[in-house]
């Protein structure tokens, strides 16, 4: 029996779920962020300034949704060690209701206290936040750090600000390591934009990573509901139209691609190469805990589905 794992509907919305403004260390005001993102076809932005959450609901209207959010950090404290050399956990907290407008408690635990960090995630989740783990490569972390995290909604498989800053924005291995160590976890592609450099230049950190959300409407609950369901995919460019499974046959429909890859929890990876592939049917053999799909275009940019547990 055919099971549709993902199908882009007619109201799919383009969103940037990691954004900094003049509320913290970004160069553009929230109103300007709305203007430039709407001009590029975005329907939603999560305003995730550092250590502070502001009510941005006044920016929302029938064609744009402002999501209240913030980014929290838990870093190593090593006397005399340069900031660039210390590990840190960064997590985005997305408010799941528009009436959540107060900044949540700041983390006060030590970097190595993983039990306290996981309690922090659990407490914020209980309050109504979706918690996302951000940019593992930039954070100097490895599997010994991020694979111990529990209760996350998602992790950043791609972070455009980190890519423009140091070519360390893409983290697919970290995603698989977290999946193998835990359970269901979504993945996001984000901008993490600060907009301190000239627009359109090499270091411009907007419009590089985005999430396509089957939200139906554009009310707060519509978008958050789709995020909760995992009804979205992340991308740097390619589009995914449908992923379906019928017995051992996986069908992927997408925009023009040079590669369609199906990753698993093991070493097995199913690959289809070609020119302007609009999709593929791939036979899935063997026993796998999960599969996830990557679509790559001719420019080497990827779109990623979440992991689907079999």
C-alpha cells in the first residue's frame, strides 16, 4: 500500500527559522527583515535574537508571519582561552503560541552538565517551545556533545551564516549521528543572518538556507502545527514535491536534480544520478530503522527531508 511521506501542497510556505536583528547583534531592524524577506517570496521568519525574545506579532499580516523566538547559548568557561576556541551549545527556542512573548529563563548551568542541559530542554518544551540545536560544526562540537541531547524538535543541517563565515555550515553527518544515537528528529536549513556585510556579496548571509512548510494557512497555529508534524523539508535551492513509499519502492518527485540520495541508519545509501532528474523510483532493500532523502541540483545545493522511521 502506498504511503505518502511528504507531499508539497498548494500553500507551502518558505521560511527562515534563524534570524538576528538590531534587537541583539544584527544590522537590520525587524521591519526591514520583513521587507527584504517578503520581497524574496518568504512567508515566515523566526526572529531568534540572542538571549532575548521580543513580541514581533505586529509584523504579522495575511501574507507574512513573524514567529517569536530566541537563541540561547551554553559555552565552555576556560580562563585565558580565546572565544574562537571554546565549545558551545546554541539552541533556538520557537514559541508555539503568539501569546508567548516573554524571554524564557537563560541557561545557568555549566557546559559539561548534560543532565542540566537536558532538563533545560525539557522545561522549555513543557512551557510550549520547540527547541532546535544549532550549527554543530561552528560550535566546535562532536558526537560526544550533541548525541547526548534529548527532547529536541530539530537540528540545523545547514546554517548559511556559518557557511559564509567559515565554510562550516553543512552538517549532514551530525544529523545522522544524532538520529543513530536517539530517535525522531527533524532537520532545518536556516540563514542565521546578521546582515552586516554588503547585500548580495560573498558574505551576505540572507537567502541561503530555508525551510518549506506545508502550513495550509498562515496563522500562527497553522505554521507551528506543520512544524510539530514535521510536515516540511529544508533546502538551499532544490524543491521536493513528493516522497512516497510503496512496499520496497521509494518514489521521489522534485525539481531538476543531478543526484537523488536515500540515506539510512547504516552504511547503505541508495543513489540515482542523472541530468535534470525530475524524480526517481528507488528500490529499498534490507532492514533500516530510518530513511531520509537528499536532492542535489547541478550547482551542488541540497534539499533534505527529515528522517522517516520505518
